[in-house]
């Protein structure tokens, strides 16, 4: 597979569902907090209630998604991106050389 | 407020100012005077340094003082702000950081102008940057004024004005002489101080409760007079459906707006590659997350140890909760320990304000000089010539069909109504400072849409208008249902768009030739903006 395809393939699978996912989770949280305060206020243990757990859950999910994304990018995309970069550089150099040869004639 | 507090705090303020001036001088010794250096610090910051700087830029007085105060007064509802502010960073990480670093040179306008008619887009984007910056600046200045007012007591009215003028003058000095390098280092120093201060206070609070977070919460709830309702959402925003919608819209704006903030965006250009930009955001997320968790503890701690009534008595918006908490933890307002801790926290808050103001000033100066001035000065030129505007050797996208002229964002460019900016008179307990920040964030949300929606069929004017529209709706907002208008430009691009745009992936579409730029190292992750597939092949063999 040429580098560009590898890059595209590596990316396409991951970036689309993930942004939607966290956003929906966040929106669900906001809606629950505003529209269902009774449910959110139910205590889970001691003074900690559902709302606090949900909030902390948002923090946790954000940290996890960040870590996962960075890891994914490091493992999958970076090498392909570097390959692509070299390919493009080579192409450009080739083109420039061809152009120079052409004008030099 | 004893003279002891005041003197000590003023001494610490001056120390910080001296340190920052020192940094500025040190940085400006080796200046080459290039645009790269002024706007982007030479692009040589490491991800960790840049991460600290981004976090420093973001952790402003609004979060440190304002939101903790909100939590101290209203309990859980304040937490919702923090969550919105924090989750927003995922959007930045996934959708913005690398893209912006690939496409632009110094400002957001570079990114958007890469695909559309340059001049109107630059003007639109530049104007919106300035508007957002002004809103944000006002919030910070208000904070600086209140802080000084707190310190100097009632004699403070003149001192407040002098402070604002002084801070403004100082910023001009920093930015003109130091450029991005100086402001970045100032941000880094301030971020370290802020984290250090927050950690110290959090540890003290937890020690008070012997590590028992549960007990902290119940004490806070009891002391508030609302009992368990203090810990549940709805105390402030749960009144009627209007304020609930208000709040939902706020939640959306918080998440969408961060990615459009100009001083945050400009920090993606201070690193050499897109990969470094991504790593800086990861660092920033770690720092900001930790800081916000601590802010939660401090807010509830203030409620538990001081009680919301006392906090409210000192400042109706709760902005002084953390300094008062510091005084209390040091042993009470009258003791030396209390005075010292109070002075430190006040100085850190002041440093925060200074640093953020510097960052915003630089970002808006970049917009004015790089986008607005360059565009307005230039007459229409043939597309072959790409002057000023940071185009470098960018190639126009001619392959992909029509690019309609960006619509002139005409009357929508009115500045949004100032109800959020009447100093404190909004009658909104969140405080003018937080509200103005939010207005800026609302507006910035429109700019994010501009980034994603740029492309054939998306006019530049609409995202800006949308952004201004949002802030226009939001500001009169108390009592109006505030739902952000659906953005026309906000479409998900299909996967294979010939010669044109990319979708959500960073590396979509085979064989795009990335823009080569003179600064080197800018070609990363394949590049995907404004690229023409030239010649027989797209460069790909697929």
C-alpha cells in the first residue's frame, strides 16, 4: 500500500466515531444534569451522588480518550505520515529537477 | 484587610512583574526580528514547554477565581463549567491541533484562507479574532481590577483604574519587545506557579479533613444551608426551563468555543511539527485536568471552611473565595501565616491575569497585523502573486471545482450587545468576568465551525456571522432561551473529495502534496489543505 493510503486507512477508522462518541456522552451528561436533577441527586455512597460520579466520569473519559488517541497516533499514524512526507519531498525534488532540466534546455 | 497583607502582596506582585520583565529582556537579546519569531517564537518550543504554555494560557483567572467561587456559592452547578471547559479539549485534540498546524502559518485566518478567496476570509477571521480577544481581555482586566480592589480596600477606585492602565502598558512592553517567545515563557512560569499554588492549597484543604473527601462534601453541604441539594445540579440553573435551556446552550458553547480561541490557536504554531502540536495538547490536557480537579476541591473546601455566606459577603460573584480560603488555611486572616498565604495566592492570581492578557494581546496583534492590516492594505492582486498574508509557497486549490466568493459578512459584524460587559451590573451571580469569558467562548465556537466548514460551498461569512450570532444571543441571555443556531457550514465531509478538502481524517485522500513552507519542518502528517493534484498522477499510485 502506498504511504498515503496507509495514512488514510490508519486514520479513517479511528477519528470519526471517537469525536462523536465523547460529544454524545457529554451532551447526555449536560441534558441529564439539567433535565433530571432528581435522578442525579440520588446518593451513591455517603455524600457522593450520581451527579458527582457522572462529572468525575467525564473527567476520566477525557483523560482516557486523550491517552488512547495519543497512543493510536504514535503507533499507527506517525510512521505512515513520515513515509508520506518523504515520498512527497522526493516527488517535489524530482519535479524540480525535471523543470530545471526542461528550462535549461 | 491589614496593611501587612497589602504590602506583602504588593511586594510579590512587583517581584513577578520584575521577573517577567527580566524574561522579556533576556529573550529580546537575541532577536532576529523575523515574523516567525514574533508570532511563533521561532517555532522551537518543545511539546512539554508548549503544553505548559497552553495550559497557562487557558487556566485564567476565570477558572482559578471565578469557577471556584461559583462552586463555593452554588455547589454542583459550578462543576458543570469546569467539565465543559475541560471536555472542550478533546475537540481541540481530535479536530483542531494538527490540522491547524498543517495548514496555517500564524493565525486561524491562514487555515481558512487556504481554501477560499483570501481577502474577505482574512478580514472576517481577523475581525472575529479581535472581537473574541477584546471580550476576553475585558474579563481579565475586570479580574485584575477586583483583585487590586480587594487588596487596597475602598480606597481602590483610583487604584483600580491605574492598575488597568498600568497592566495595559506593561503588556504592550512585553509583547513589543518580547514577542511570542517572551509571552510563552511568561505563560510557562505562571503555569508552574499556578499549579504549585493550587497543589499547596489542595493539600492543606485535604489535610484539614484528614483526607476524607466525603466529609468535606457533607460539611460543605451543611454549611451552605441547602443540604444535599448543594451537591446536586440545579441549585443555580434548575429554576425553570428557560434557565435550563440557557444552561444547555452554555454547555455546548463551552465545548465548542475553546477550539476557536485565538490565543490558544496561535500556540499551535510555536512548535515545529503537527506531531509536536498534538503532544503539546496532550500535556496541556493533563495539566488542565489536574488543575480543574483541584479547583473542585478548593471550591467545596471554601464552602466547607468559610461558608457560602461569608464568601458572598466579600464579593457577590464569589471571585475572592480562593484568596480568602488561603488566608483561612494559613491560620486565619489575622495571623502571619494567613497573610503570607493570602499574599501568595493573590500574587499568583495577578500573575495569571498578566500572563493571559499578554497572550491575548499577542494573538490579537497577530490578527490585526497579519490578517487585517495586510488584507486591507493590499489591493486585489492576480492570484499568481501571493504577497504578505503568510501564503508562502501555498498553492491554490484549482482542482476541485468552484470556490464561491466568500460572502461579505456585512451587518452581522456588529459587536454583540454589551449586557455581559456592564461591569458587574448584569445581576448575574456568575460575575461579569465569567460571563464575558463565556461570551468570547460562544463567539469562538463560531470560529471553530469556520475551520471545519471551510471549503467549497461554505462561505466564510457564515461561520463568523454564526459566531457573532451566538454571542449576540447569549449575552442578553439571562431569561432568553439560548440555543446556538445550527451552523450551515458545519458539515461532515465525505471521504473522497476530489482535489478539495479532507474530512475528519488528517491524512485523507491519496497523494496530496502538502504545502511546503520556508520555515521547514512544517510538512507533517501528509498535509491536506489547499493542495492541487498536479500532473498526471495525484502523486499516489493507487
